[in-house]
């Protein structure tokens, strides 16, 4: 499990490295910021991220419940 976390972290850092090289902000970001729409974009992204976290948490609980049920069933035999 720790290896998976490490690989995920390194992949994220590798993906973000080219973004640090950019010095000028894209024109689209400037326009969104000027119009105040950047907050809408950030809110939508945050809601999508939150929904994914909630969904994965629910799935994890269901899987744990099923695993527990299967484990108890194998003990009875």
C-alpha cells in the first residue's frame, strides 16, 4: 500500500513539474480572473473533487462490509 502511495505522489510531482517552468499566466486565466469567473471554476472543481472523495469513501465502506461478511461466512464452514 505504501508503494502505491509513493508511486502516486511521484507521478503527481512529475506531472506538475512542467507547470513550474511557465512564467506568464495564460490569457484565459487572466480573463476569468478579471470577470470574477475564476471562483466559479474553482468551486466546480472543488465540488467534483469532493464528490469523488465521497463516492470512493462510500464504495470503500461497502467493500469492507462485503469482505467482513465473506470472512465471517468462511469461518463458519
